[in-house]
C-alpha cells in the first residue's frame, strides 16, 4: 500500500512545480530532486509490498524499508503544506500592509521573519533529500529491484516464492457436510445450464465477495451428473489475477481432451496464441461444451476468451466466478449473460453450518442447549460468510463442549484471526481483493476503517471525506463528487462494500463494510500506523497517527503530546462535554484536514478554529452548536462545511472568504404535528456570496431577512452549483429567483419553500430552466403548475407541497419520461384524483399525503405499471381504496398514515370487503397516531394489534 501514499505526494509535488516560480523561490531544485527520486522509489514499492506479504513474517527488513518510505512520504507532505501555508500567509500580510514609516518597519520585520522560516523549511527539504538517498541505499541491501515483468501484487507473491501455498485451492473440494443452503442455488444454476436460452451460447456468472462460496457452488454445479451427461465436453480452469493467455488456452484444451479421454493434439506445447485459438475453435465447432473459469478478476479476461469459445448454436455454456460485478457486465458486449449474486447465509443456516462442523466428531452431532446462544453470537460475527463459519467451526471442534473455551474464542476472535493457524488463511483470502485494487481505490477502501464496527456509513459523508483527504482526482467533464461516487460504485461492484440503502433516484445513500473485511482493513491500518480506532482519549497518545477515530470520554483529552502530523479526526458517540477536545484539536493539530463531530453533544466552537489553515472538511451536523466564530473566514482551503440539523441559524459574513468551498450544507428541521411531517428551514446568509465560485451544493438558505434582489444577483454567479435549496421565499422574490436559476446551467437539484404555507410562489417567469435538473421540490402555493416543468426531460423526482395543483397537472407530470418519484402533500384541493392509463410509465414511488379534501382515488389499468411503493394519508374523506390497485403488480409496499378506522377495517383479512385489493402486496403497513400525540405506531396488515386498535 505504500505506493499509494507516495503517489499522492508526487501528485502534490507536480502541482507545486507547476505553480508560479516565485512560490518556490529558493526551494525549486530541492522539490524537483525529491520528485525524481520518489518516482523511482514508487516503481520498487509494489514489489517490496508483495515480497513482505509473500514472506509472511520472514521479511522484517523489507517491511521496515516500506514503513520508512511511508513515513518519509508523510514528512514530505507535511513540509510542503507547511511551506505553502507560510508563503501564502506572508503574501496575504504584504497585501494588507498600509503605507508609512511604521508600516515599512513592520514589513521589514515580517520579511526577516519570513526569510528565517523559509531557510528552516529549505533545510528540512535538504534533510529529506538525504533521507531519500539513504532509503535507496538501504533498498540495495535487501536485494529487490524492479521486476522485468510488471504484474499485480498477488502474481508477484506466487512468482517469487514457489513454496507459497494459495489458500484458495482447497475451496474447490469442500465436503458435503460443510454445505448448507446450497440446494436451491445449485438447482437453479443446473436448470439454467441445461434449459436456459435454448441454443445460444450463454455466460453464467456467479458474483460475490471473497469467502462467500462461489467456487464451492460452481464446483457442485459443474460436477452434477445431469450437467455432465448434458454436455459433450467440459473443462474447469482456475484463472490467476494476471494470467498468460497462451497458458490459459493450453490448459483449457488439455482439460477438454482429457474429459473425453482423447489424445492431446501433437505439438500443443509449441503452439502460439493464434494456433491455440484456431485449434480450440476447430475442436468445439460441433460440440455442446461447458467451460468454467474460476476466480476471474478483470475485464481483460473476456477480451481474450470471447472469440475462442465460439457460439456454435449448440447450447454451449461458460460459467465464471468473480468478486467483481464489472467482469460479468463486460461479458454482455458479446454474449447472453445471467448473473447469480451470491448472498451471505441467513442467521439460521449459518448457525446450522457452524454446529455441523463444530460437532462433526460428536456422537449426537447436535449443539447442546448451553452453547446455543454462544453459537449464535459467533455466527453473527461472521455475518453469513461460509469461509469464516467453516474455519471457526473446525477450530471449535477441537474444544469440545466447554462453554468457557467457546466464550474465550468469541471474546478473542479478532486476535485469533491474526495468530491462530486455523483462521489466518481467512484474512489472506479476503486480502486478495484489497491487493487487487488500483492505487486510487486503496486508500479509499482503507479509510473505511475510520468507522466503527457495524456502523452505517452515509455515502455523501464518506465521499466528501475522501475528497478532503485528496484521494479523488478531478476528471474532465465530471465533478470531483461524481468521480468519488464512481469510486464507491467500483468498491461495491468488487464486493468490498455492502449497500444498505438506495434512494428512489438509484443513488447509494448508506453502505457498510463486512466485519471480516473490516478486520482486514484494521490490520493494514495498524501496520501503516495510520489510525487509532480503539482510542477513547488522547492521554498517553504517542507516535504519528495520520487519522484518529475517537470514541467516548471526550472530556478527558489532554494536549500534552506532539500530534502535528494528524490529518483527520472523526469523533463517534462521545459522552460528556467535548469542547475541550475541539479546542485541543484547534490548537495542537496544525495539519488537520478533517474534523467530523457529527452527532456529538458539542455546544461551542472556539475562536482557535481559525488556526487550522489546512482544514478542508468541517462537520458539525447534529450537534448543539448555535454560532460559528468569525475566524472561520481564515479557512481558505475549506471544501465542506456541514451544519445540517445543528442549531446554527445564521452564518457570519466571513464565510464569503471561503473561496474553495464546494459543499455548504446547512438547515434545521421543524416537526409539523398535523401532517406528521418534518419541514426544513434554511440558514441566513449575507447577500455577497458571489465569491464562492467553487460552490457545488448550497442547501439551504433562508430568505426571510432579504428584502431586495441583491442576493439573487450574486446567486446567479455561482455557475458550478449542482444542488440549491431556498426557503422562506416571498412572492416578490419569484422573478429574481427564476432569473438566477436560468444562469445555473449545471443545476441538478432544486428545492424552493415559501415563507408560509399560503404564500404564493411566482415561478412562471422561467423560460429556460436547467436541462440537467433531476430533482425538484416546491413548498408553497402555485396559481398553476409552472409551464417549464413539462420540459424537464431528465427529472427523476418531484415533490409538491401545499401547491393546490389541479387534476390536469397529473397529465403534465405523467408524461415526463424519467420520473421515478412523485410526492404530493397537502397540495391538491380536488375531490377526485385520477391516474389515467398510459401515464407515469416509470414511476416507482408515489406519496399522496395530507390530501384532506380527497374523496375518490382512481388508478386505471396501465397507469404506474412499475410502482413499488404507494403511500396514502391522512385523507379523512377517502371512502375506499381504488380497485385499480390490484393492477399494480410491481407494488411491494403500501403504507397508510392516520386513515379513518372504517377505511382501514375494509382491508382487514377475513372480514374486510376490500382485502382482495391488497392481498397481492407483500407489505401493507398502517401508521397510527394516538390522541394527536407525536408518537406514531406502525402495524403490518394481519397483525392482531391492528385489529384491536381499529375496533
């Protein structure tokens, strides 16, 4: 992983060398020399890392060398940051100097002080140069050089050590007693191999994370007698991460001939790639074949194999196993593809598997009652991963039924993964996925170790932290946030990150890391000395920790130690008053780039915040902070300021100096008891925000104190805006707002709220809305639906609240080609709402909330054919559920909010006359509030408690 740290430093050096020469006055040669040396060392690092892994504890010299390189990289980065800050601060002071003799003396003193500091930094860079030279000399002592053939880390492991044993080999040959829950997927895949897609060549791809059982499932399918008898010839090939095409084809031909007990073609060992392809095509021309490629890692594989295994219209099949979903997708370019996404075992099956292995030598072969709960706790730690369950079960089989030994293993499980020979191979197998990552993803993946075990990670938060750390590089025609989302998607496709929540627009909103993959991450973080995930306080903290993840007792922190090289601090679930911690961070951690206090009971931010001139990310989300210090204007590098759901209701004028600010997230929420909904209120901002030209998200701004149109003139200058929220808008602001929005060509999300529910919004004057708009939310009265909405061809989500639209508006919205979510809240005065046939053809989510005058709802057959979630209520006058709901075959969830008891009783099973309308829907849920209380209870249809509430 060291090449990642070094690559980031080289990028910074290149950027610095491209700056104005005056900025590098006196140190340009040192910076250039350091860059050249580091580029050479980077070429060696991958091999050094691989050798350290390969020799597995027998390469202390190499590991020490790699560690030394990392520490030097961090030292260089800090020196560069220190130098740039010094030069920029001195330049800023010069620009602020006044004229006169007194000013001259001050300037002269400042110049002398500046020269002294520049000399100190130049000396530091000279010392770093000497250190890099010594690193090169040490490398020669350990005898590793640039490989003649560049390959992946795993290939270097295998190639460099012939005695190295791949722990994955035995996974093909798992005994039946170590299998549970395999019958259903095996039968499904056997059926697809034999009957699916008739005569067309088809790729069957089994996708899942390492250790999930892909190879085992594929082998059981491949060895099924029905499969063997159905195909004329078959072959199984294990693919390495960097395979040789000729060797792969030669192995495949051998297996195909051997399966039919035929003599190998003469000269097969001397055939080149072209001859091997021709011989393969010739041999398979009239045969129905099945070929399995196990453990495929990248898309290049299919480019090399797609023309070898020809589509002979005989019903041939290719089966691949892979950790990377992109591999399966890539095959679709030239073949039919079926993807089988292999999931972790559910808890019951996981416990069955554990006990089956743990008591395999027991006469009764049953888990005793006193070990039932312990076995459940153990499999919970495994999170359904068969590889880990089988390994731990095997270890437990040596411990009999001793409760104390089982408890000891559970409590020491993390340590056992590192030292116990029964379990160490688990982490090795999972580590292959990490080693295979391209360098730009490695630190992104390792950074996930900052979050506690089982923590749900908000993707937006993670992405902005990545950006602040410098992990994400801007690409042409894409924002840095879009690039970062691409990184997250790639980690998900590689089955290194699990998706927990996808919103109606198809975006991943929450994710997490499998506990065992987190163990892999933490082992890397510990090795790199970059994180302290278990620290409850900083007392006694020693050494260099690039990143700190802090838990509990924040009030006991002390600033007595040197912590100047820490770059990020994320604080979770801290009890007590954390103000002292925040002050220590602001005073002693001068290189901090990230401070995240989300959800911490922080009440006050000190003036010393302005000391953190490197700060790029500040999150006070869900804290009790009411005011920001004016010194925030000094944070010239700040990219993210997250104040969501804090108590900050007004920003100081100094925020206009934050020229690099990209994400300003600031609003607080108010609960409306009548509608059982939360509404958002934006913060007050100064008029002069036109300097924030880097701003991509501004959500949201309260307009209640703005009288003129100056704010909107400035708003129109923010050409990079992608997301905008405006609240407490007055009628007179409508025309100016529309004029500003027309200038925001990149805008994708727009939220507009009036100052009060009955205030009309004048939004008709916009003639050229941003064509990229995907999300639109309007809260306030509308005289009619704005004409420009009909032209929003890319609109995915729309919300209309208190808008009093007409029934005809549904026809305008219903033909929008990409609309997925429609929310209508207290915004319709009619008695009948009609969703006509042919409209809303892509809609997946429909919310009809607080439509108090609605008496009749009609849904025609052919309307909303792909609707998955329908939410209704409160609508006290709605007489009955429309019969057309039975045509919504895709509906998965139907929710009702505070509907009349009589309406709900009609849907009860057995006694309800309208139950037939909803019996095809998997989940029907009633949300009921009692006596106007804020407490709301949810009851699923069929729950006896619901019948009791309604009667």
